[in-house]
C-alpha cells in the first residue's frame, strides 16, 4: 500500500531500534507461548491423568518432538513416581509459569521501550520535513493555496497519521510474529484441528475487507472539510473588524455552521465504519472458537487424536491468538482512514520546488554594477502577467514603478529575489543570470520593506535582528535610531524587550513599519526593495516612516513600488507599467511633459 511506503520511508531511518524491537518481541512471544503451553501438564496433573501424561511424554515422533512442553511432561512423569510427587510437580509448574510470564513482560517492555523513539521519531521527522518543505515552496504556492488547508495538513492530518498509521507500526512488527509463533504451536499440538481452522481465515478477511473499503475515500472528505473550517476561522479572526462593521456576524456563523454540520456528518460515517471493527472481530473470533470446540471435541472424544490437556491448551492458545488477529483487523481499518491524511501530507511533500538552488552555484559576494532585465516575461498558470520587460538598474540609482492595480509591479519586483522565476528571458546581476547564484547569497544582498509590516510574536529586538546572528544590542539600537523607532521603543515598559504580539498587534501601524525598516537597516543591504511601504499609514506616521526610508535609501540601489506618487518625485527613473508592459519611462519632470498615463495619475493625486 502506497501510504505504508510513505511511513516506511521514515521508519528505515531507525534500523537498530527496529531490529531490537523485532528481536525482543520474538523473545517475548516465545515465553508467552511456552507459559500457555504449561497449562497442558498442569491440567493433566490436576485431573490425575498420570497415564495420559506419561503417554504424552513418550511421544517423540512427528511434530511432537518440536514441543518443548513434552520435555517437562517427561520430567513430571518421573517426579510423579516419587512420594508426594504431585505436590512437587505442581510447585514446579507454578514456578516455571511465573518465571516465563516475568520474562515475557520484561522482553515486552524492552521491545516497547525501543519502539517508542521510532513512533515519535517518524512523526517528528514528518513534521520537520513538512515545515521545511513549506519554507522552501515558492510564493506562488501560497497565493494559490488556503492557509487553513496547509495548517490542517500540519496539524490534523499529522494527528490522524499518529493515531492510525504510526500506531500500525507496533501492530505490524508485533502481531504477525505473535500470530506465527502461536500458529506454529497450534500446528504442533494438532495439525488436523489447525487445518480445519485455516478454512475460516479467508472468510474473516473477506468480510473485513468489504466493510473497510470505503474508509479511505471518506477520510479524504473529512480532512478537506476540516481544512475548510480552519480557513473560515482564520478569515474570521483576521477580518473581525470588517465582519462587525458590516453586521455580517450571522452570515459568517451560518457559513461556519454549514461547514461544521458537513464535517459532523462525514465523521459520523467514518467512525461508524471504523467502530464496526471491534464487534465484528469479536463475533468472528467467537464463531471460530465455537467451530474449534466442536471439531476439537470430536478429535478428543471419538477419534482420540488429541489428549484433553493439549486440547484445552489449544483452545487457550487460540483464544490468545484472537486478540492479535483483531488488532490486525482494526489496523486495516485505521490504515484506510489514515491513508487519506497521508496522501494529503505526501501531496504537500511532493509539491515541486519551482525556485531551486543551482547544483554548482555562484556566490554573490557584493553588488557592483547593475541589475538588468532582458526580454523578461512571466505567466502564472495561463495568465500572462509580465511581457517583454527590458530594463537596467544601475548601482546607486533609485528606480520607481508605478501603475494601476494588477499592472504587474509587485510581480516584477518579486522576480529580483527569486520569489518567482521568469517564464522567459533572464535577469542578470553584474552580468550573471540570478538563477546561477546561490539563493541565500542572492537574497543576502537585498532588504525588503513591504506595504503590510510583517512582524513575529517576539520581542522588538528579536524582530529587528531577524535572520542575523551575533548581533549586539548596540547594533539593534543604532538601526532603530536610523529608522526613527527608538523614541517609541524606549517609551515601552520593557523597551527593546517588549513583545509585539501576534503579527505585531501590540504596536500601531506606523510603529510596526518603523520596526521593519530598522530590520532592513540592520541587514545593511546593497539593494533595497520598498513595496508601497507608506501607503497604509496616516499622514503623521507616513512622515516619520518616510524620513526613516530616506535615511535607509542613502547610498543604496533602491527599487520602489509607489502608490503615493509624492514619495518618488526625486527618483532617478520612473517606470510606468500597464497590463504587464512598460508604457512610459523617465524622471518625474519628463513624464509630466509627456502628458501621458503618469501625468494623469499625478493629476488624480493632485501633486504639485
């Protein structure tokens, strides 16, 4: 099964622990079988069947010679000839049963002790692999996927794998060994009765297989509906102001309630099929025991092929074998249920990494000359976003991109740090295609300040120093000074150690943006990318942030996406984009004189 191959890809990282678990499990089951086999001489001794005991001890032909209990029977038959031999024999049997049970459980605990790191390690490795994959995926993946669905795979799907597929590891490595050893002992005790028993096993497997067939499909539906709910919850938490402002609470609740009800019904269908495994297994097990009692009783009473002690031991061993069979039956249900989650996890892990590091990368030590776009086009799926862009950005220059929403400004700028790769053409830095550069060294030359300030639930100092190691407090404070952030930071009770909350919720918009600018200042990049960094701020905050940006842009190559055109009047060159093409270019004054698209945008914003 494909889902099992996925799990075993992680299991094979722990060969020694798996080998130890298997070995210890075999030893545990051997002592378990022998302890159960002790019931035969015990029953013969209790019911004064010395003749049967002596007769059994004399059997050395066929499979009887493989039965270790026959050696004990031989020893007991000799002891019974001594005075009070029955009491002495009883004591020996009880002591041996205790020893075997102790050894069985010692090895069983040691086996589980070895398996625990494997089970937890598989989940830990899978979780790390998924998170690492998420970090490596291109930006376009997250534009196309719902965050709630990705979070569902990292949490609920992984939890489902833990409770179903990974639990199968214990069953898979333990129960088959148990069944084989018990079955082998049943063959030794009575080949005829065991052959009769085999006739029922295909029937049991057929019934279980038919009932569990639809679980995999239903499990996929459950995880998809759970992903829908997580997406709705995330959207609700992020857009609470809008929901309340537009009196949309009831609409959102109805939407959530509908999705929740669909999940409820889907989980009911899956759980009902899964819960059928235990009662079905018990009914089938008891039915098999009844058949064994009937046929085995005939062998004892009429055909004399089996002595009473061995028959009762046979029943006991067979009843102990039912639980491992039930465990395998339940595991078959669980593997079908968990397979859906594993497929969703595997689909995430197999997502193509469109932006990859080259095999023999060139390391960009410093930016020296220019950034050049040569016949660059970019399309996302079937939609062409940029077409035939030719542009050179000289070192130390400030280049601004303007245009209406959807013109391709942000996409064009995202191509430089390789958030996406060009569909055709090439982008060169210092004459080398950026796809040949080491990805880390390429992005290390760039600092980015976005329209929405992205902060993490850490301290202010931690957010400023993000991605940098060995940074001193003095360097952090200096970066904050340049970003006009020191004044408000020092007013906080904990200063630079103040936690900013989730997504910087404890700071105002202007404060968050100045922290992100301080982060860019500390990185000291050669190339600075500003993506409408002041468009969402009020006038007072915009002035403070713009002053910080002006400080940051000194002596740097700056690429600016501008919404408020007043911020780019002094740019060395302004590029006007429309429908993914460059339609105008020049400085502010030359574009005004051109009296084209840029001049119309300026007049709309009333820039004097």
